[in-house]
């Protein structure tokens, strides 16, 4: 306590000896006095804490920030807010790229889907052309039997291709991925079979049943292939354009080509929607990240201001705890204490 008293007297003499004290000089002197007083006042508590803890004493800064802390395992709210905000901002920045990746995946799927749809349309057209040439008895463009041989080959090729077109390959979706396929395939051409059409429902036009539609293009393609194969297996004299299976295959071929075109347009619309979704999600996530950054800044700034306010209160308490009889009557510090700080402004104005 004597050492503390000597330091306090020295501080008062220092302040009293300043002819025209300024605010910065007084604050600097108070800071120096505060360090000495706090270290002396906390010495007993630090000794007790050293016995309970690992022997490391508190420094003056930690005493100001956490005067009531009894353990070294506590983490300040500022650090918690900082780390939580950093994690949220990092996660938000990573999520920004997710919609872009989704959009690129849609574009890649769209390109592959278009290629397979074009191949499917070509196979339908080529198979139907071979059906027509067989119906003409190979008399127009082919040698006898050539068109029949090519028709068998195209039927076999379609059988191998149509399933891959439906289910997709690898990560590329097939036609089953088009969810509104039923809306595209419910209306078609006219049933030309005199005995009725087995897998189709009719109301002035051909319309596929829900069960057939949900089975995807594979079932419809299978009907086309079955009609073509039945037409090919018919006697040579009956393989004409008037044959029911030829007419059914022709109707299905035209219908399926239109359906694939509509599907391609639908997938294109899906790609556009995905790109719009990408733009919207990117904007939302970026805005969310900005809000998180601003919130973290506000919380951290608020915490810093609170800590500075607590330190300022302790400074004021130390300054006003100095005994008045130890101060010279003409001391500017005494005038400052008596006026509650107003003497500083008055003295600065006179200076």
C-alpha cells in the first residue's frame, strides 16, 4: 500500500506540475496510474488464482476485460462471434458455386439428350423408310431382298438403342427424366387397325394411357418395333402399304418423331429454368453472405465498444477515488474532478 501511495502522490505531482494540461496528457497519466493501481489491487487475487490454476498470473489487459473470470478456459464472446461468422461466410461463399455447377450439369445433359434424341429420330425415319421399301417389294431403289435385310438390321439397332435412350447413360438422364412426358404423348395420330389398337386409347385421335406413358418411350418404341417385325414376317404378297402393321408403324413413327421434338423443347425449357434458378440462388446466397458479414461486424463492434466503455468506467472510478487533500489547490486535475470533467474544456478554451 505504501508503494501504491507513493505512486499516487507522484502521479498527482506530475499532474499538478503541468501548467496547461490537455485532455490527452491527463488521459495518458491516468492510464499509467491505472496500470500500477490495478496490478497492486489484484496482486492478492492473482496469488490465490495462481494456487488454483497453473501458476500463470493475469495481465492487466485480461483483468480489465474479464475482472470476474476465475478460470482460463473461458472464451470471450467476441472470439465466438468472430469464428461463427467466419464459418458462416465461408459456407455461404462455397454455396454460391453450387447453382453454377447445377446449371452446367443441366447444359451437359441437354446437349447429350439432344444428340440421343436426334439419333432416335433418325432410326425411326430410317426404319420407316425400310418398311416402305419392303412394302414396295424392293422394286424402286433396292435389289430384291436388300430392303428386307436392312429393315432387319434397323430393327435390331433400335432394339439396342431405345432402352439407353430411355434410362440414360451414366450421369446423363434419359427420356424418363422428362416429368411432363404424359402431357406430350397423350395426343397423337389416328388408329389405323381395323380390329382396334391394343395399347392405345382413342377419342377421335390416338392418346396413350397413363400406364403406357409412365412406362416411358421404351414401351412406345417397342410397339413400333413389334409392328415393324410383324410386318416383316408377313407373307411377301401381303407386305404392302395397306398392311395394318405398316400403317400402325407409320403412325407411331410420325407420332414419336413429333414427341421427341417436343421433348427436346421441354428439356430446353428446363435448362432455361435451371439457369434462371442459378442466377436467383447466386444472388440470394451472395446477399445472405453480405448480411452475415454485416451482422458479424455489428456484433464484434458492439462487443469492442462495450469493453472500451467498461475500461473507461474503471478509469473514471480510479480518477475520482484519489483523495482531495493530496491534490494542490491550484491543480488542474483537482478542477477537473470538482467539475466532473468540464474544467478540461474550460482550460482548453483558455489555452
